[in-house]
């Protein structure tokens, strides 16, 4: 059985595989099932709130190991920033263009669903 073909004649499975192998910025974050849950939890925190991995995991409804697996990605993409001088390391929502855009998107989507 062959893969379904899109309206432009390309094989959908090939296109999907290429997208996953070369993700856009959004897909780079969202392709990990639990990352959107962690980001949603971060956006739900009061501004400036600091959390450790366990607190963030509890707030997101995922395990501490899951948060630990994605912390580097969230720091690299300027969603999360470590709080200097904290042991164990605490984190907060980064003050970055990425976070500003996430907050704006989150607000717009919230308004659209009301």
C-alpha cells in the first residue's frame, strides 16, 4: 500500500519525515510531547516566579525526569533561564523575544476561544 499523496503530488510520509528531520523553531519545541505542557505551566506562573525542576514538573503534570530531559532545550531556545547562585538550580521564564511572542500567542489564542 502506498502513502497518500498530497494535492501537489508529493508523498505525505516523505514530507512529514523531512519536517521532523528539519524542524522549524516551533516544531523544534513542540515535537517533544511534554514540552508544550511545561511551556504552558511556565506561562501560567506569576511573573518572575522561580521554580526548581520538581516544582515545575508538579505544576506541568509531568515527571521531574521529563523536565530534566528538556531543561537544556528550554534554556537554549530562551524560554527558560537558570537563576544564578541557586543550588539546586532554580529557573524562571526568560526575559526574551521568544517568551514575549509566546505570551502574545497565548493571549491571542485565549481570546479566540472565549
